[in-house]
C-alpha cells in the first residue's frame, strides 16, 4: 500500500497549461475520487500518476519516493479504463492472468490469484469464455480482475462505469466500493459524475479546467469528504457541481448595517452564524446559495426560521418520492422541493415556498469564495 502526494504538480502542452499547482495528498488505503467537468484534466492527472504522461513541473510522490522519472512498470500501479481493453482472442482466465504471465510469475501462483479474483468477482463460471460472450458488467469485472491479481499498491480508475447502462452502473458502483474497502488498496477514481463521486469516495477532489486568461491558480477547487463538500462548499463552482438538482445561486444585497439580506423580492434577517461574514460585506451585493431541499412548502416543513418566497411555477418534475418545482421569481429561476403526495402545483400557478434561513450559503460575487 502507499500514499500519493501531489506537490505543486503541473502539466503543459506547448503554451497550454492543463494542470496547474495541484497540491494534495491521497492517504494510504484511501478511496479518493477526482471529479470535474469533461476536459478539466482528470485523465491527464491519472496518466501522470501511472507514468503514461510526463510531468512538466512539481513532484509526484508515491509512498516515500519521488516517481517523476520512474518507469510505469516500476510504479506498482494497476489501471482500469473506461474501454475495458480486454484481449478479444483470449478467454477470461487468460485476460486476467496476462499481466502476471508477462511478469513471469510461477503458474501455480497465477492459478491461485486468478481463482481468488474470480471468486471475489463472481467470475468462476465464465473463466473459459471469450469477452464477446460476456455482458458489459461481466467485462468490466474481468478488467477489475486483471487489476486485482497484480496486487498493486495503487489502483487507478478512469471513468470505468461510463459504458454501462444506468442500473448496472449503480450495481458496479457498490461492488467497486465494497471491493476497495475490503482490499484497502489506495485508489484514485476519476469520474465526471458527481453522484458516483458522492457515493464512492472517502474523499473527493473537485477539479476545474484552467482557462486561458483565467485567474484560477490551480485546478483543485476543493478536497474533502463528500459531506464537507456538500455542506461547506468553498466556492460557487463546488456548490453548483455537487448535489442534484443544483444549488440555487441567486443575487442578494446586504443592508448597510449588515444585519439583513434582500433576496428574491423579500428581506430576511442574517442569522447568527453569518453575522461576522455579513459585517465584512455590509452594504454590498453577495451571492446567496440555497439547496432545493431547503426550499419547501409552508405546509410540509417546520423550520424555525424561514423566509417566504413567491413565484410562478414553470415546471414540476415528479420523481416518485418527491417533486422538484421550478419557479420564477422576477427574472430569477428557483428550484424547490415538495412531497409528491401532497397537492402539486401546475405550470402557471403562483406558489409561496419557505426558504430555510439557517441553510443558506453566502459567496463573494467577485471571488466566488464562500463567506465564513
Ligand atoms: N496530447 C495533448 N495535447 C494537447 N492537449 C491535450 C492533450 N491531451 C489532452 N489535452 C487537453 O488537456 C485537457 C484535459 O484533458 P483530459 O485530462 O483528457 O480531461 P478529462 O479527463 O478531465 O476529460 C483537455 O482540454 C484536452 O484537450
Ligand atoms: Mg478523461
């Protein structure tokens, strides 16, 4: 097992900086998820860890050594890709055993390892089959098996579930998570799907793209446990990226004395927890963040401190256990949540929803950083 340390890691292609100042640690045995929009550099970072991509600046540590110049095969890493990259002419056994054979491991040891992995992954009865006679989920398991038998210090996963249908994705998500907890192998898992990130990661690193002319000085927007990111997003990017539906981010204005906020056509007192931050920004515009589950019907919620918000319903999405209500307040679209078994509004209705005052987040509109 091994920890991984990114020490101001950078990657450029010519003049284009893809990765900038990436600095954080993955702990020994930890399941770390990299999540971010497509093109933000997730695969590039993973390939740098694997040694498939050179490092332009900074140091990459695996365990107690800097591996910038270490050959991929000497990094003791196993990688699982989105395309399972199985050999079509080999059966499952040979696909799983392949990496061990080229490392010239004794046959008996190979048989034992493949058999153990096949038990773990429920593949025993498929060992003689060719990949084309397997379902997508089974192929993905074979790719996992090939990584597991190597018994590496680090697993790297690059969007391994993207090719599976929704149901199988949920199932494999749980299987990979259980497997990792059982093996306790340090894991970096890349995905663009925040639900995968939330459900699988012990910690999550949210990455964003460095755009040319951007003021961002790193791709790393925040790193923390799933609930850290959900409850205390450092910035608007993370606030919007984590959680579905997205957090509402609406313009608001602090009063001259910093004790009240005008927002969504009303005025609400600033609760105790934000007093200090609000004082620092008094008289100024701010961005207010509020999750849809913290905007509900006055008949359904009993929050101690609420702010009524009135608007016109544009759309209602019925999800079974709940209904997501999209309504317009002036120019601003707002998303709230209702129990689906109550009386539901229809488009065109005027609704009054209650906003839970303690659940708001405040952000500086210029830096987009959270006020605290
Ligand atoms: N060989 C390359 N030359 C130039 N740009 C590249 C190269 N490989 C990747 N990129 C760019 O690097 C960025 C990050 O790519 P990638 O790591 O694949 O993102 P992600 O996996 O997050 O979708 C993208 O904008 C991509 O166009
Ligand atoms: Mg990628």
